[in-house]
C-alpha cells in the first residue's frame, strides 16, 4: 500500500513513526485515521478534540490496536505530543507502517486556531 502524502511529509522519528504538524494534519484529517490517546475528561475538556477523532485512552494500547489494519495511516494525538509519541513508539515494532504523531498535540492544534469539537 502506498503511504499518504501526510505520512511522506512527516518528520521521521527514530522510533519508527513520523511527526506531523497541526497544519499538515488539518489538510489531511479526512483521509487518515485519527486516534486520541487522552483520557475521556481531557477529550471532552477545555482543549476539545479533533472532529472525527476516535478516543482510545493510552492505557488501552496495544490491546485496542491488536485488530487494527497495520497498513492504514494513523495519527495519534494527546495533549502535548508526548503520550501519543510513546504509544506510536510502542506500536511501531508491532508492524504498524503508517504511524504518525501530532507534534505538539492538542496544545499546538489549539494554538494554530484550528477547529475543535467541545
């Protein structure tokens, strides 16, 4: 399977995933799987969440991802990009080929004044 332009534009991370900026994701959000790894109170809290994002709290990985298609491009999101980066690093060795992390997380998304759902 060919990778999305979002994945190809991302910055490669040594742990096997790519970091993408809020601006890059905003242009491709409808074409990738967006998974938010925060807790429910954060997902629905002040920072909101990206429209269409799936909530899968960090503690639910990798069990939740065990049935996912490993060839689908997935962008992981959290508050600052740290937790989602750890989840991406944990999933990469399991054969996920299109893993991305939102650099700066929802803090950066909000700072860029991109749309959120609250």
